[in-house]
């Protein structure tokens, strides 16, 4: 009988340790605690990260209907963060120059319980969160700048997601080099 009590106590202790770890140190928990500076301190923020990648015309969904295509293509990676192009929505407009697409991105972080840095589409302050993404520019294969209004930030979503608008006319013929400027590099330490 005592043996079963010890087994039950051990199982309860293991469950309690897992519950505490999951709520304090899992990637999801760290992703909530670090930006709100609960047990962590943000020591520096710099809007220095640029994402450069080649946009492939094959990624664009069919032109005759509003359609979303799932992509899941890695466009940026460092030791603590990865940025994925997750999907492309084609907004075709027969009455204009062909419309535009919306490219959606997700930032995935590998946060450390002792401190480190990560890429974010927000800056953090006592007042809350402010989007940091600046310009979206496109270059052809000869590195010539495309139209000034080629691309722009469409919006910042829940968590670490953001979207950009791109004019489809420029994207149909050949790969385009795209640069997204001013993502935030956040450095943090454990309190």
C-alpha cells in the first residue's frame, strides 16, 4: 500500500514540475514573458535587421481568381530567429493594372531562458508595442530599383506575423529581389 502512495506522489510531483516548466520556460511562455519584461529585462533594441530574398513568379496563385497559396519558404535565419514567407494571396482586379498580392510572413524565435536576442516586427516600450517595419523595395536581376510604390507594409498581425503588398505587374516575368527594412533586434537578459 505504501508503495502505491509513493508512486502516486512521484507522479504528482512529475506533473507539477512539468506544469511549472511549461508555464515558465517553454518557448510559448518565454515569448509572452520576455516582451512584457516579466522576469526578463530588455537591454537594447535596434531596427537593423533587413530581410533580402528572391521572390519567385511561380509562387503567385492563378491570376483569374482571388486565391491564397501556402508557401512556407525560409527567407531569413540567424541563431535565434527565422522568418518564413508563409502564404501569398492574389487580389486580381480586372479593372486595374492587374491587382496586387499580399505576402504573409511569420517570425519564429528560439528564445533562451538566460538571455539573448531575437528578431521582432515590434519595438517594446512601457506604452506597449509599436510596429517597426519600414520600407519594402524591389530590384530586378540587374539590381535596378523597381517602382517606388512597388511594395509596402500591409499590416502587423497577432504574434510575430506581418504582411506586405506587392504590385503583381512587376512580379510576373522573372524573379525579383525584395528587401524588407527595419525589423527590430531585441536583446534581453534574465532579471
